[in-house]
C-alpha cells in the first residue's frame, strides 16, 4: 500500500497554483471578451452609418437642393 503524506509545503503550493490558474482564466477571459468587442465594432459602425444614411435619404428632397424635414411627396 502507498504511503500518502501531505505536508504544509504541498498545501501552500496547491493554493498558489490554484490562484495562478484562476488569475490566468480571468485574464484570458477578459482578453477574449475584448477581442470579440473589437471584432464587432466595425459591424456596429456600419449598421449605424446605414441607419443614418437611410434617415438622411428620407429627409432629403432630390428635386431641390435644400434639406426638408417634411415627408417626401
């Protein structure tokens, strides 16, 4: 039968290892979320630009050269 001995050094080493593992997990998770946000940013800007263009197109009278806030006839 094997002799299993747990010393104080083993306990401290396990706590340090667990803390390091947890910190690495949190750090990598934050990097992943930040990367996803950076990838989504151009698409968000394109959608906002398209919505702004549609709004401006609806409020522009093409027959005249001035902006009008009335509905297009």
